[in-house]
RNA sequence: GCCGGCUUAGCUCAGCUGGUAGAGCAACCGCCUUGUAAGCGGUAGGUCGUCGGUUCGAGUCCGACAGCCGGCACCA
């Protein structure tokens, strides 16, 4: 006999090897009917599985959040059957559950198109309606290989071969159709329900490797109810409305054109945003960093020394004199990174241990030849500006420097309303430079710092490890922030580098007069300013806080009788430091309000004959229908107060929660900027 | 880079199976002096992404290239 414990704490005894379904039936017929799976000691399993030992048991109904994964997974199987029924000769490969849905990869000579969706979905509904039971068999490796090979399923044979020998090889049937699958599944196809939709087709490499053949992937979404599906589709529409490419056009921020794939034409308003962001970052660097500027193009030999020419040549732009008769036909590379330039600045003149830590910052424009398919609005471009810095320090200073950068990054994100942050430590990749000993050392230091970061954040940040994701010259921290609609973006990075200083022969003179190699820390907060602005546009949905908004205020007249007053108001606002224009066009106020609302102007000041006489303004804020009448001076004073950047408002200090905690020394004993 | 799709006026889009391009908004001109998300009328605007092919004839069919979109791969 075995003892099963139910969620309410009740315990019951059952014979050995009792199936979950039998247990459910022993409690209530209705429960057996409602249950789609069970959780044994927290692990979701098939209802048909036999329980052989004492355990906690819980039945999972279709409404249970854990059922969503089953619905999606089953739906993927139904999709695969539908496709193989409609298009004989199509091979099935894998079909996992992903965020919000699932996909299935197929091998077929002719790729699918969205036009095929209607027919496939109809066939899927048929299969679901037939409500065929999912049944499981365990096969031997040889039998599975033989059966799949016999069906011409070469990819499945490969999958079977890849399953570790100690694992059971499970086959799930749904009627006659079957698939190799880890499970678990619901009792029958009918449980999938009708809240699913095929979303898109795409190419995808077999096993994610670009050297392998390309398969056709069909993406689908599936939910427990129609309402959930509708809600999800609505969310997608809302996300589309805040697409930075769309808002960039609508708000007249920037554009791209054919002659410059992946390079941005910033319009006046977009550039205003860009400059506000740069100004903010400069203020945050004040006192700690020296801002520098390294050349845009440098002889390729320098990139050979740094290692970039060897690793990344395919992704670099090179330039040469355009004249046929030019005496100097050397190749110069457009800088893809700022670090080699900063090392040259460090190396210029002898550096003493007293100079360290030396923090060189640059808003450096870099160019990288990104693969054509990788480009995406501002998010992935070929020319971009990094808020880059390199800290040259001693081994002993390394941990403190990483923590200091951590504080700067987290407090910066907080100023833009990003509160959910994950810090990931990426460790040595396969393709790398430097000895294993130096990697061991760097990773050990970083791991300690990561613990510190977690401890100091008091639960405000999560940490994780990304094995094998480090840069070729050293391990790195990656800062991932979550935006207003829950999407994650990797922006900041702190990378420890023992290699570049060595390659360039950088050194400082230590207290004992000997030459020592500095440790170099690469660090970026926004990463790419272009991309960070893209993220901000989407995060704020174009509705920028006043301190960032390129056009803060529009003064709108109701009739031409208020034109003079409107110009007076605009002039006063401008004198107060606000970015303002007067709209005295001969249009109805409804027209002007609509137009400026579409343009996402945060503040509309409406003035008519009455306001002119009373010297007031009618304030209408973006996103609200409400209007408030205020005296001119009072209204302007409030707007000026609101348009102060958050760091300026707190007197350039670190926010209180990011003040250095006890025991952590954040700055050296000296201030290098004073020397 | 790979797979698929798309490219018509400044923007959003229509244009059936080939017969030589159309709407709304925007722009410009006029009327309207207007009270919080589109007042009315008129005018102008396109070598239909580029190049090549098929055809008596191509926005429409075929091919190449480019750019963009959705994925995949990549992301120092």
C-alpha cells in the first residue's frame, strides 16, 4: 500500500501502482472528468501514470495555470498531425512550448505560407473534435529508430539517437498518429479546446545550427479560453502601437532610407531626445570619469593587435583613400569598439598606481557590419553610439569598481522607471583568448561580485549565470531590464578584461617601482544609445516624461484674437527653459488638440479670448481629457518644476537607495580628476 | 547570411484573370474665427523599389538585385 497526501493535507491509502486516473475516480467522478493531469510531488505527470510510492498528489484541471503548458504542447501535436495528414511526405521534427504558445518545425520541400493556415486550422479542429485519447508507450531505441526510419522520418531518428541511454523513450499516440515525446499530455485531443490560432511561418535551422538544413517553423498560440486568446491578441495590437519604428515616424523622430541600411537619420525631435539622454549620462559621470574621444578610423594593424581583425573582420567596415593615385593605400578600419582607442590614451605617458583607477568614458560612435537579416529599427543598427567607458585599475580595485558600476547602472535604470532588473554573469565561451588560469581568476572575482550585488540589492535585482556567453576576452555581467509591458532587454554590461592590456603592453608603475599590468573593465549602461532610445520610446509608448519630451508644450489658440497672448505665453515658457511652440493656425481647437495629442505632446496650453483677458492658461495633459485653468505664472512654474531631470532634482546625488552601503569603499583614496 | 513575405502619392492603403493609376489623410490655395481628439470647397502631387526579360501592350507575368517586415543564425 502507498499513502497519497492531498493538497488539503488529507491522506489516503492506495494499492501499489495505482494510476492517477483511478485515484481521481476514487474521490469523485467529476474530478476524474475535470482533471487533465496530476502533479506528483510537484511534477506534472500523465493521469495514466502509475504511482508507486508515497507522494503528494494534486490534480491539475484545465483552468490551472500549469495546464496551459499542456494545452500548448498538445496543440503542437495536433498541429503536427494536421500537417502530416494534409501534406503527406512532410517530416516532423520538434514542437516545443514557448512563451504564449508553441511552434512545430517541419521538413518539407515546399515551405508553408500563411495561406495554408485556414486549411491546417480546420484540420486541427477536426482532430480536436474527434477527441482521440493520448496514450503512451515506451519503445526500445532500436524499435523507435526502425519505425521512424521506415516512415522516412530522418530527423526523428536523429532525435532518438540523441536521447541519453538511461532515459525511457516515450511514444505518444493520439489515435493512429504518434510522435516521440517526453510528455506529459492531457487525456485526449479534445482538451486542447478551440482557443488557439496559427500565427506565422518562419525558417529555422535544424537544431539551431546555421550549418544544418532549414526547416519550416509554424508558430501558434493557445490558451485555456477564448477570452484569454482575445486578450492576448489585443495585447499584441497594443504592443504594435508602441513599436518605436511606427512612433519614430508618427512623432517625427528619425528615419532610415535605402542608401544607409542600418544607419539612423535623426530628425530634430529625435536628436533632442538623444541629446537629453547624453546630457543625463554626462551628469551621472561627472567627478568619476574623464570623457575622451578616440579616432573613428585607425590602421587595421591596431585591430590585429587587439584581436578584433581576427575574430570579427567579417563584421567590420574598412576604409581606404578613394583616389586611385593616392600614395597611402593602407586599410583603415572604422572602429567597432572604443576599447583599443582608450588603451592608446592610457598608454600615452607613464601611468602610476596613483592614477588608478582611471576611468575613461566616451560617447563613441562605432560601426559594425551587422548581417542584413539582423537589422531592426533602432534596436539593431550598423552605426551606433555607445555610452562606453573603460576602467583601468589594479586587481585589488577590481571588485569595488564592478560594484560602483553596478550602482551607476541600477540607479540609471531606476531614473527611467525600470525597476525589475536581472544581472547575469556570462562565463568563458569556447572561442576565446587568454589562459585558463586568467579566466579562472576573472570568473572567481566576478562570481564574488555577483553575490555582493545580490546581497546589496536587498531583493531588488535577481542574478543568474549564463554559461559560455562571455566575450572572447573576458567574463561579463549583463544587465537585463524589464519594460512597461513586460519585455526584457539586455542593455548594460560590465566586462573584465585581462587580455587587451597585455596585447597592447599597457602597464603602470607600482609603488615598488615595478611595471604592472592594469586590469581593464569595459562597461556600458545604455549600451547603444540608439537602441536604448528605441526601448524608451516603446517603454513610454511615446509618452515621454517632461524632462525628455522633445516638444514639451504647445500653446494653442482658439481664435486669432488670442494670437498675441499665445505668443506671449510661448515666449514666457521659452524664457523659463521649456521647449515650446505656439500654434496660431486658423483651425478649430478640436483639430489642434487631436493633432498634438497624436504627436504625443505632453502639455497643451489652450488660450482664447477669456484666458487672454484673465492672463490664465487652460492646461490639458496628454492622456487626459481633463482641463485645468491656471494663472500663467503658476502654470509655468509647475511645468518648469516637472521638467527637471530626476538626477538634477535630487542634486546630482545617487538616489538614497543606491548610496554606498557600509564596508564598501566606492572611490579610491584620491580623486584622479584633481591630479 | 538563411527561409518566407512585402515594396503603388509625404502617410495609410485600393487597383479582378495583362489594356497604360485611384481614395482618405497630409501639403498648397480659398472660405470659416472656431472653447478641448478631424469645419467646408478647390488645386497640385506617382518614370507603380531598381535593372533585365516575356508580350502588340506590364503596376499586374518571369528573373536578378536592393531595401523593409516576420522568424532563424549572429550580436566583440
